[in-house]
């Protein structure tokens, strides 16, 4: 089985036939090819045939030979550890023999195969690989040098960590100086490979590179104006990364680098311009940004603004000339909703009113479907971060440009001006305020522009100024803006519908109850959109309805609103066909094709669960009819067991909300739900654990004494979590409340553990404001203390402190506190009590004396 292996002619023909069939577009042919490949994988020398077709069978066409290599690569990925030695040696040998094939396609395929074998942990089982490739770099033959470099570049990309470790005796000490020699090679392709190889080692600050950092930077400068765009792109990429890790080395040259990057950001080749544009994004994060860039703002601003126009290709890809497409069904791969934050249940605090929201929601994602990241987006993102660095200083340079852009007759230019206005909203808000009374009405007018792409960007930009709009008298800007945005939600263009729904959700978050007077009108529009929307935008619509419910809360709870919302929701839910992914995908779908269906589905599940949560909170008991007449509980039960944490997180929030709203429907399922809640009390996944904990507390209040059989499933985990160091505040508070509630309904079961949790319990609840949850938790603690007074003795001072945190407890709760405090005092006697209470801080002493007479 040494290298003398020869293929059997009949076997070879069979494999060639298979390779031909696999290039067929027909799915049933594809499926039978997959099955045959699986069968052939049972034969040890199947892989010999594949490498033979790739490297030896010159009579075949290149695409077929390359395909043979790619199938082999997949086999290496899946089964390499089961290859017999002879086979793997044969493959390795053939690869090294043919890395210099005269065909670029074959060379590249061999390179991919080499790096796949290398990344299977085989770099140290293939000791001759790196030395051999490095030797081949010196070959006079261009194909050999280029092939070896191509393979090395892929290895550097895939295995940077191992190359820079002791495992392999530090090969980079030889490789990096060698790569640097090739920066001056006569072939642009090879110069480009050389930089790309070295670039892999910048971010991890590889020692071998840091030793040669000055010659690396010098060589980069020498290639700055290379005629080959791929080389310029790699030079830009290197400088961007050096900015993060070796600012010290770039600082002396910073003026020239900035001038250079200004030129490159306007490079004829968009890929180069995009790499260069990243420079401004990275520079903005550096402390020196303000100092080194302030002198260049007047040049940089117009360059970034200019980069924010749609390119002609963008417009074609975005079907910018198709104004009405609402009736065209969505493509499966287009369904990617706006980022949606899963719900986390949190307590309100004394000082700050509400928990901090991380507002990473309105980033520059106005045209998410084209080539995900492009010059337009990068320029807009750079302008956004620079606006945050320079604040109003940036306006000096922006305002003169804006005047010209915003009122320009050409739609592409006007559109870019509206994007600029949105990009600077956060950083330059203060300086923009004087202009907003004139600009907002102009933007509201742009909402009815005849170009769909102008309408959609205007939605986004207006949402960036929503905070200001809401701070003004409602009739001035809020009402006209809302009226026009609602029309855009019913636009005939899908991109505009999407932008309008997202903008409306942002407006809802800012306006909250300011929207109450317009609820009927808002619901009218949102409900009408139900019947109008295609698949993808339905998701964003659910998000907008869920946000509305969160923002106006119980104001939604009027019979006429419920009548508007419920029928279309119930109808949608019950229309769910098995393969319909509008709300809850069926799990088989992505089990059969996980790579294709995973993410969008999960987003659907999360948004739909959160919509239901919002409705349950807003509508209270009135959500009962929706739960009664649809399969929501079954779907929720499936989601509680999903492998994606965010799906479980949202499903537990919904479980808690439905428990509060209509427990009669939840109760029959409690025996199924509780074990799942118990297994999700894992503090490594904070939000999942937090929502599961909260749901357990809500369930216990409804179950009362019937909670008894389930205490053992959850109590030990909860006590462990409350005693863990570094547990986040929200999780501690919810854990304490739930322990208190369990003790309230089942004191005999929980009180014996009192001593193990009383101290962290008291410290975590002293800062939250008086509310129902705090009330039930403290009733629980008092009940447990009466069952097991010994459990609190050592930590009684903490209990006193927690009691004093109440501003006005209900009368019967105050009596419970009184009874415990006086009971303790009588138990120890006046003298001991005085000694004990002398340790109290003065405010605590005064408070207890005033409120409880102790």
C-alpha cells in the first residue's frame, strides 16, 4: 500500500461519473450523489482515487479535478483519524508533489487540502510540511512559489495559534523573516501572499514579528503605492491592525499614514477603499485620536460623506428601481430580522428608576441585505464613531456639506445626506438641536419621497432623533412624524415597511405613554399590516407590536383594542402549518438542514415569545382567549427545551407572564414545566437562569401549598446561587425573591435552610423599592423565621437592616416585622438588646425606633 498505488479502471470510471453527476443542478440527483459518497466512504482507498483525480488525471477538465479535491477535503474534515496510514501518507505526498501545478485552480485546491490536513492537529505529525513549503518559496518556477505561498497563507490563517507556540519549536522565527524578504518580489500575487501571511500575526503580537516590527513597517511603506490592488488592500489591513497593537511604532509617522489612508479611502478599487476606511473606525477607539486627527478633519469629512452614497452596483443589487414589491414573496435567505434583545426580568431600584438598557439597537444597519459590509456602511459607521469623539467640532465640517446634500435634486445624493444626518445624531446631538425644528419637518416630508430607498433611510434617520422629537410638545413633531411613519408601515415597498416598523419600535420606546391618545389609530395600522406583510417583515411587525405593549402597558387593556388585536393574532397562530416559519418553526426543519435554517428560525421564536410576553403584561387576564384558542402552551414547552439559550430565556419570561395573566391554562402543565426550570438554574447563563428563577417565584405564588412536591427540584440550586461570589445584582435579587416566595407557600420545606441563605438574602433585597414581589418575599422570610427562629439569630443585624429598607410596608406586614423584632428583644433581654443595637449605624437605629419602637 506504499506510494505504488494504482487505481482500478472500473472504480475510476465510477468515481468520474459521480463527479459529473454532482455538478448537476437537480436536487434529487444531488441527493443520490450524497448517498453514494457515504457508501464509498466505507472503502479505505476511496480517498486515493480522489487525490489521484486531483493530481494525476490531467485528461479531465479542471473543475472536475478540483471538485474531487474538495470532496476529499470534506472527508479529511470528517474522517481523517480513521484513514489508514498508507492512505494519509499517499495523500500528503501527492499534495507536496503537486502544490506547484500549472493551473491556479488545482494549486489552490491542493493548498486547501494541505491546510485542512494541517488543521486536523497534523502540523506536528507532518514535520516536513513547513520546511518543505518554505524551501519551495525559493523555487525559480513561478507556479511552485505561488502554490507554496498560497498554502502557507491558508495555514497561517487557520493555525496562527499553534505556529506561535512551543508545540512546534517556534517555526515563525524562520518563517517571518523569510516572508519579509518576499515583500519586494517582482510578482504582485506573491507580494500580496507575503503581506497576508505576516498580517495573521499582528493582532496576537507574535514575538517573532515584534522582533522585526520596524523592518515590517518599513517594507509596508515601500509598498504603499503598489500598482496591484490586492497588495494595497493588504497594506491597509496591516496598518489598521498595527494601530491597535503597535501604536507606539506608528505615531512618529502618523501624519503621513493619515494622508495615505485618506488617499486609499478614495481608491478606485472598492475593496481597497473598504480596508482603508476601517482605519478611521479603529483610530476612533484610540486615545490619541483627537490629537492626531483634528488637523485632518476638513479633508476626512468630505471623503467619508462621499463614501456614503450608494454605488451603482448597490442600487442594482437593492433593486433600487423596483418601487413596489410588496406582493413578491420573500426569499428564504433574505429573512434576517433586526437584532432583537431577548427579555430579561429585572427589579426596579430606589435611585435609578429603571435598569440600564444597553442601546446597541440602532446601529447603522439600514441596508443589511447587500454585501453585508461595504464602503457605504463602513463610512457611515466611521462618521458615527468620529461624531462621538469630536462631538460638535465635527459639525463645522459637516454642516456646509449637509445643506448641499439634503436638498439635492439627485436622489442618490439626497439619500446619502439623510444617512449622514442619521450617522451624526448621537455624537453631535447638542450642536444639531438649533437646526432640528427646520430639519425634522423636512425629513417628515422626505418620508413620502417617490424613491423607496429615500423613504427607507429617512425612517432610520428620524428614529435616531426620536428622543428629541418626544421631548417637544407632541403636536409639533411627534404627531406629524407618527402619522407619516404609520403610512410607511403600509408602504408598497418591503424595504420601506421594514425600516418604518423598526423606526416605529424605536419611537415607541422613547415615547411610551405619550402614544396612548393615538392607540386606536396605531393599532388600526399595525393590524392592517398583518394582512399585507410578507414573511420577513411580519417578524419586525411582531416586534413593533410587542414594543408597543411594553411601552403603553395596561393602557392597551381596553375591550375595543383587544377586539382589534386578538382576531388577527389568533388567526395567524392557528394558520401555522407544519412548515410555516412565521412564528414557531418546526424543529424538524432545522434538524434536517441545520446550516440553512438555524438563525432566522430562532429569531422568529424569540420575537414571537417576547410579543406574547408584552401582550400578557399589557392585556393581563384578557390574553386568556388567545391562550385558550391556540397552541401557545405546546409551542412554549418546546421552546423551553431549545438548545439556544436566548430562546429558553424568552420562553421562561413568557411562562412567568402567562402565570400571572391566566394561570388556569398554565396549571395543568406545571408537572412538565418544573423539572425543566430546575435544570435551567445554571448561573453560567445569567439571563436564562434569571428568567427561570423569576418564573418559579411567580408559579409558587399561584400554586400555594401545592408547590410542595417541586421544592426539592429547585431549592438547593437557588441557595447555591445566592451564596455565589460575583453573581450579578439582578440575578441575586430575583433569586432572593423566589426563595422568599417558596418559603411563603411552603415554610416547612424551606425554613430548615434559613441559616444558609438569610445573610445574602437580606443584603440583596435591601436596595429594591417596595413592590408586590418584595412584599411576598418578606412575608415568606417572616413566616420562615417563625418556623425556625434559630436560623436567623447569628445574622439578625442583617434582618434588621433589610426591614428598615421598607418605606411603607402594608399594615399586616409591618405587624409581622414588629412581632419578630420585639420577640427577639424580649428573648435576649433589655441589656443584651442595648449592647446589640449599639452596633447599628445611626440611621438604622433611628428608623427602627421610629417605626417599630425597638
